[in-house]
């Protein structure tokens, strides 16, 4: 997630987009998404802050933003 947050920080020259992104991510993940998901033995491996899905999806987005930053010389 640090790659994505660094991209927005350098692009906007402000810490506010990164702070808002981080807070919205926490609220969405902890208060909205996790309670809506059915939890059982198999789902706990994939969901919530410590599940495998967040690192997988975040890594894909980080690669995208890393390449985008290289193109824009950020």
C-alpha cells in the first residue's frame, strides 16, 4: 500500500490524499466489508486485514502505480 500512497503524495504534493486513502481503507475493510462477509474456516484465510486477498489485490495495484509513477517521473 505504501507504493500507492507514495504515488498520491508525490503527485499532489500533500499528505492529505494518503491520509484519506488510509482512513477510508480502514473503515471500508473493518466496518463494512468484513461484517458483510460470511465467515467460516475457509473464508478467514482470505478476508479481513490479515487475509490473503488484501496483499494480492494491493500488490497488483502497486505494480500499476509503480509503472505509472515511472512514466511520470515521480
